[in-house]
């Protein structure tokens, strides 16, 4: 099978780079970078302080009922899947409720570390235009704002807990199409980017690797960190799929339509060990989108359930075996059968549990 690869490598980002982002995106990123310098840490909420006083009963699972809000039942974005993910994890005895921790809604100041202040204020207040809402696929509502803030807070908490315990998994997250000044493709706030930015401020990490294995390129994340030497963005996706206009990640692997488990995993095995060894991140933020699945409505790839499990186990186990914390989010997935979709999204948690038991707990 012919594989078409687009690999843009610039290790440690020390060399000049021709940006794939358009000029306006580069300007937006500079505006957001200025916010990092003026951010006042003492005003931030210490999300982890409460957790530190609790005993962690197994792999930390981050969930909030507020990940779901009132939403059209027939919308392609299956909002109810988030509740289904937790339900399957409990009913299949993968986790206990003692492992489940609720995040706080993300602080707007944290959002401004990667999004422009104007966009944050307009989104929170409902002043986005009809065209902006069309681009995201969502009609604005207070419920949407609340769920996005909670979901982003969940990814942040997963990142913080991963730094403490080695692995942590959210039951949401992966909104990688959100750009500095606008949302897109069912993504309104870029939770991965916000988490990376806050970890720099609060956990003093020096380097973050974002491993994005959603079937769609993480274009918003790539744009946000296009000139940030501390974040390496790795996206392995279906080349002939949304977004039509790709951004330039630090490394892009564009796969041909129809690729199956064996070839997909071979590519992952070719690149990830080298990235971990060369970049040496302090944490990996892992977007475990299930839309590469053979039954996904938008994916165009042909991975099986077993292929997704092997993928997720490989990523998490490889990171942990090298002493690198990993925080996971569920990413994209599209199926009219919401139960099957929710069950599919639990694959990453099942893989994480296996790594947790074998490596962290020594079982």
C-alpha cells in the first residue's frame, strides 16, 4: 500500500521555518504570546490543591456531567457520548467511581494564554457572529460555553494529575481545530493548547509533546504553537480529509485513505520513539481520536477496535516506560449509534488501565 507522508521536521525549533499558517494566524499567535508575559499567577486557581489532599484510588479519570449540555438530538456531533463513556467504564468494571475526579471550569485568564482576548470575551458573552458559529458547527448558547469551559478544565486537570501520577485520562477533550481568534470544526476552545500553556506556568515543564492521532489534522494546535520552541506538535491523520487547507505541524504524517491496522501501526512505531528520544518532552498530551475507525462516518481509514487499542496502549506504554507522564483526551468520533461510539471512546481508558496496572502499580 502506498503511503503519502508529509513530514516537516525542525527538532527543538532552533532553525528558521517557513510557516504554513497564514499571516493573520502568525499575528494572532504573537498577540497571545504577549499574554503569557503579563499573566499573574497569583490570580489563578490551584486546581490540583484539592486533589493533593485526596488519595488517588487508581488511574485518575476526569469527568464532569457538564460535558453534556442541551443540544439538538440529530446533530452530527454526538453530545451524549460523554455520559456514555463514563457509563461503559463503570458498567464494564474498568473503573470505580473512586477514581473519578471533577474538574473546575477553566479560568478565562487561562484561555487568553492561547486565544486572543477579543475572541475569549466574545465567545463567553455570546457576541460571536452567525458566520463564526457556522464555522464551528455550533449555535452559541450558555450551555455550550459552560461545557467548553468544563471540558477544557478537564484536560488541564488531566495534565496536572499526569504530572503527579504518571497517567491521567479525561472522558472528553481534543478540541484541536480551535484557532487563536476563532473556533472551527466542532472545536471552540483549544483544550490541548490551553493545558500546555498552563502547565508551563504552574508545573514548570520545559517541553510538551502533543501527539494527535485524531483522523483530522490538529490544525488549530499547530497554528497556535507555530513559533513556540517549547511545544512539538505531531499529527498523524488522513491526508484527504478535513481540514482541506492543512497547517504545518512540527511533524505531519498524512496517511492515504483506507489504511488498515498493520500499516497504520507501522508508521506510528517508526516515528514516535524517535520523537520521544529526540525532543525529550516533560509530558505528552495525547489526543486519542477514534475517528480512524473503519465504521466512523467521517474518518476514511480502516482501523479496528483492536487496532485502536494497540495504538493507544503503544503510545501510553512507550511514554510511561521512558518516565514521561501522559494525559489523554478522547478526540473525535462519529457514529449514528451513540452507544457504539461511546464504547469505542473507552478504548484509550482501557489501554491506560492496562499500562497503569503493569507499570505504575506493578501488577
